[in-house]
C-alpha cells in the first residue's frame, strides 16, 4: 500500500538530521518559493482559495436550478383541473403529459445552441421557454383566454423542452468545473430535480392550498427567478487549474457534507412538503426553512476552506519559522503535480478508455456454444469507455438491453407520476394528491442520492454500476403488483414511494452508465439517444392507462363543468397496474442480462484502477 504523503521522511540522502535542524527558517531560505513576506503568502493563498470556492458557488447554483426546474413532476397537481377546463378525455389528457416528455426528443437542440451561444444565454432561453409555456397554460386554466387543444399541446411541448435545456446547462457546468469528481457532482445536482414537486407543493400551500392553477404560474415564474439568482456565479467561473492531492481530498469531504445536507433537505420536505394548515404563517415558515436548506450549502465550502487556510497558513507559519523543518520540497511539489494529472485523468467521469484495455478490445472467445452462452457473449462489451458513434451505438446489443431496462423501469415510473392525480381520484383519495406527489418527489430524490453510493463505497465493496441498476429496478414490479392487489391508502403510499425510489436512482445513474459503457466524449449524443424512450414510453404507457380508464368510466361520475366522465373504483387502474408490473419485470430481466454481459469489463477496469493507485 502506498505510504501517506504526510508520513514520508522528507530528509534527502546525504543530509543529516542535524543539518536539517540547523537550516534557516523556511521563509528566509534562499532559492525558496517561500522567500517572500508572510502577508504576500497570505494574499496568494486567499486568492487561490477564493478562485476554488467559486466553483462551489456554481455547484450550489446548479442545485438551485435543478431543484426548481423539475416542473413536469407536478403535472398531477393541476391535471384534473386542466382536463375539466378543456373538456377533454383521459386519452387527450395523456397526450398533454406526453407533450411535456417529448422535450427529451429535442434535447440535441440545447447542445447545438451551446456551440454558438454563451451558456448564460442558453440558460435564459430555457427560462423564457418555460415562462411562456407554463404562463399561457395558467391563463387557459384560469379561463382568462381560450385556446384550441392543439395550441395547448404545443405549450406543453415548449415547457418540456425548457426542462431539457436546463438539464443540459447543469450537466455542462458540473463537467466543466468538477472534472475529477464529475460523477459526484452530477448525482448530487440531479438529485435535487426530484424534490421539485415537494418544493412547489410547499410553495403553493404557503400561498393558497386550494388553487390548482397556482402550480402553473409558479412553474412559469420561479425558474426564471432562479436563473437570475444563478447568473452571477455562472458568469464568474474560475479558471480550470489542476488540483493537488490534498485539494482532491478536501473536495471529497465537501461532497460528503453536501450529501448529508441533501439527505436532511429530503427528509425535511418529506415530512413538511405536503403540510396544509389553517395557519398560513406556519406553512410559510416551513417554506422559508426549505429555502434556507437550499441556500445553506453556500457556507460549507467557505468553512472548509477557512479551516484549511488557518491550519496551513497561520498555524504552519508559526511552527515552521521556529523549527526550520522542510515539510514539502521542490521534488515533492513535482510529484504532487504528477499525481494530480493522473488523478484528474482517472476520475474524469470515466476517461476510462485510458485505464482499461482488455484483450485489445476484442470480444471474449466463447468456451461453450450453447444458446445462453451465445446470447450472453456475442458482441460482448469488454472495454469500458470506448467511444461509440451513434451509428455504432444502435448496432450494439448491450445498448438495446440498456434501452429496454430504462424504457421498462425509469420511464414507466415517470408515467406513473403523471397519472397520480387520476389514480388518487379513482381510489377516493383526491385530497391526498399533494401528499402523494410529495412522497413520490422525496423518494425520487433519495433514489437519486443513492446513485452516488457506489462511488463512496467502492474502496470497501465494489460492484458493477450495471449491477446496481438491476438492483434499483427490483422495487418497481413489487410496487405495481402491490397496487393491483390492494386499493388501500397504505398500499398507494407504499407503491408511490417504491416507484419514486427506483425511478430516481435510474434517472441519476443513467448519465454515468452511458459514459462508462459507450464513451465519455460521446455521452451528450448517446444519452440523448437513450432518453428518446421517455416520450415513447410516455405515449405507450399513458395511452394504455387512459384506454383502461375510459373503458371503466361508463358507470362513473360525470363532471358537471366539462361533462367528462370520472372513473371511480379499483377497476380504473387494476389492469394498468398488472400490465405495468409485467413490463417492469421485462426491464428487470433486461438489466440483469446487461449486468452479466458487462461485469467482465467492469471487473477488469476496477482491477487495473486499483493496481495503478497502489
């Protein structure tokens, strides 16, 4: 095992301990970088830390953007009111949900915009798309204006596209400012996208808990205000200087603290996110507490940097001048630079192709010719991080296994959240819709946070990320079969929590898996190809649910305002849950096959990574 740097004997060959003790103080030695006034050293270190701290301000700004731009998760809060105002069927309402998800199809447009426009301009373009898309829908649902169904569909599409643009901006900020801790930065920030529904529910309850249209005006205004608040740190991005090993360790500590704060935030929103009270002051105080938890992470890097500055500058200066020991010499600094370069390349979200080269990229030879062996080993991926163009990607069996796993796992969970309003209504739980939305949102948040766990525990327990994906898919079929068996309120709450946990993990882990399997440099294109399954799944699963709903609504209640039929009873979604459960089992099988086919590549990569580190 490699010795720790602070335990290494700094004495050079041929130099006695007495000579070291008799050497002049560090600040007075000739030809030393420390041969300058102490106050200049203070200023230099302070300036360096100020530059590094700016990247953490960007990370917190990214957290704000993600926390307030997951606006598609609160669709169920106003979907029933929108259906009533427009006088449409459940199938037509599903098409509006699909339109919001279809923004993923146009994800490439945000990447194209970033090629020609500054990142801040792209951010505000996303904000104004959402402002127009949700703002005009608010005018429609308040019956201030009247629009045909097709134009409302286009407004939902524009609003959904704005979410995709926001996500692209956040991914670029994380990749650019945290090259050595990219997976941790992405998983942390993407996690907060899952609490959007809980935050909006708390904000709506603090203003007017009985107003469904309020969600739409909040969806329009809050992301725009958040973009304005995030503008200053984004415009003041720090230079990308290499980090010494102690700085990498310090960054890991900050990420750990931020994840702990994220868990506290999630628990807070889970407990108080759906609070409704006659005392408006209490609800507003709770909302203020949520905002405080989002702002507080700004203080954490400053505290860590201040502690480090005091320890290394103030404390070290007094001890060094008295003793004359050399703690770090020029050779050590050069070694630090070499280790830094290696560290940055090793952890750059998988500049993995430089670390793993198994069998020179050639598929493993088959030892058996059985049917199962042929399926599992044919065209098997044996090297992580190998770049795949779009044309090569769609010809790989591993990609389609991955596509099916996502299609039958994360996507089906998103469709479930879109239908939560009607599901709760059919089971006589309409008053609990906000609570269910908060429950789904909070557990989706925890699932996204858990996607970073493999990176934290890999030193003690290593498991391929595709294996974690398969484990994350297990709760989904359990939840749907539970909902099919029982229509009780407890089953509805438990099923909602399980689906949110599972889909949240998949959404957050997908970026890293795509990068590892098909190359980090191609991830922007390849991941957009992967998430085309979201609008397809939203359409297929949503239409299936809507057809079952309308087929069982013949003897249901009739909405007086719109004359549309409301289905009541377990039969409204029973067969939908059965079908969704069977489909999610297919996704689980596909993810297990993907794990078995990629396990060899992951094991080889981890073995070589460990060898290089030690």
